[in-house]
């Protein structure tokens, strides 16, 4: 099943040449896509953890993003180990 906003989601994950602002209602996948973008940037060597930033409007959202990023980086590390 293809999402109506599939192209926008692809750009979030893959278009590193363009700075993006992502605006959408609660529960639409913003944090998931942002974490995917950050993991892809780091995994692809486009940035280092010390040189990326992401903003949220609440401390709760920032904590959730931190947990998801940690989990996403862990999955990426395990994926690399299993493909080597």
C-alpha cells in the first residue's frame, strides 16, 4: 500500500542536499521519518553525531526522539554486523 505522502517521506529519508522543515499533525510519523533521516545521514557518512541537530517543541518529544534515535542506531549497527 502506497501512502499519499510517500514522495515527501522519501525526501525526508534521502534528500540530504535540502534543508527541510517537516510539519504535520500528531501521530503522522514525523519522529519516525526524522530518526530515519538522521540514521541514514550517520550511516552514510554524510554527518557525524556531533554535527547533527533536530528540534522539537517539548521535552517529552525530545526524550522520545533520543530514545528512538538510540534504537535506530543500534539496529543500523546490528544490520551492518550481520552483512559483514
